[in-house]
C-alpha cells in the first residue's frame, strides 16, 4: 500500500478528484463499451472534417453501435 493511502485526512490532490467528478461525464461499463465509444468517434470525426454529411455519418454510426449492443444483449 502506498504512503498516500496511509495518511490521515483528505489526499493532497483531492481538489483534482472533485473537479473531475464535476466536469466529467459518466460512461456505462459493459463488454463492448470501448468498441461503442470508438464507433461514436468514427461517426463524429467525418462530420467535423466535412467528409460526410451528419445524416450519413449518424446512419453508419448507428449501425456499428447497434451491432455491438445486439451482441452484448444476446450474451445476456
């Protein structure tokens, strides 16, 4: 166990932790989560660069994300 965990009271970096909680966004944890996040990034990036229309990028991204979710649900 590190020395930081043995110290009494709040850790010296507690404010960074609290700032992270206030500014972060929750990500659901499930098998395939990283694949879904990658699919979303791959969906949004072409929109920002102007290489795909939002409608087409979203349609493609939806298919990729839905495939991962379907596989996850099928296992449960």
